[in-house]
């Protein structure tokens, strides 16, 4: 799947907001076996978490994206986008949104030209302001816990209320509510809904249960 038209940062952020509003948690997935892709995606979607971030951290990641893109009701994106080549590969694999730990001009330009909505990463007020100046009003706060957690994100939101976030990195069932309660948070990214032991065991019912619990978190 390839996008036919380039998009502006403003359009990218509008689409990112729509994706973030699908559910309070976006599963952050590290999948090593493409055979697990479809049953994992089906389990998460069945649990009420349709937006899925497949990180490009394994050799199988692009194939995983292709397989998950076939699952009805799923909205599959590519995480850990670092280079323009990553953007091209993700779009070709079927990703419908991208996520990056940080942001560079080359990466953002490539995503805009490819028509790929992005959640660019920021951890400081300066980084948030630079992305806002470019037109990105929806961003990823990463690494969330290491960067001060919910109190830091709340503090950033005071002078920059026009930017909304998806905090990721150290978000867990014990602290997710503290992020989701903030006015500048649309959703949060978390890996706990697809633990490696459950994925490796093919315990899709357990993963659906975890997803259901995450899907009803208040925001």
C-alpha cells in the first residue's frame, strides 16, 4: 500500500489525533515471528485496541506490518522510524501511520512526502516547540517516565496547551491513569498488553483480556 499524495504536518497531526482517539492505549509491539502477527492483531482488536504500533526492532517487523494490515478493524502503524528509508519501507509494508522516538528534518520531510501521518517524538519544551513551529500539534512524549513522567508532561502543557501527546516509554497499568488524566494527553503507548510470554505461548485469550482492561481506562 502506498499513499498517493503528500500531506502537510497539520493534516498529519489531524490524522494522528483521530488514531489516538480510537482507544486510550496504543499497543507498542515488538514481534519476532510474522506467524504471530495476525492472531496477535486479532486479539488486540477484539479487546478494543485497534491502533497498533509495530516497532521496527526485529527483522520480521515489516512482514508483521503486512500481515497485521490484513486484519479487519486494525489500524497498523510503524514505530521506531529513524530514517527516510524506514518511512518508505513502512509505507510499502502497509503502515498507515508512523511513530518516531525523536524527529529530524529528513525524517519528517520523507513522511510528509510519502503521505504518512506521524507521531514525532519530543522530550523537552524546546523539542515540542520546534515541532509545533513546523505544524505538528500531536506528538509522542518519549521516553515518558525517564523524562519526568506525568508531572513533566503536565508542566510542558501549561505554556504549550495547543500540543497534545501520546506518552510512551515506561507507561504501565500502575501509572497509565496519571497520564490519561492530563488535558494534553490523547492516549498512551504501552507494551504490557502484549507480553512476550503470552505472545510466544499463543495465549491470545489472555492478550484480549489485557486489551479489554486497557481499553476502558479513563481519559
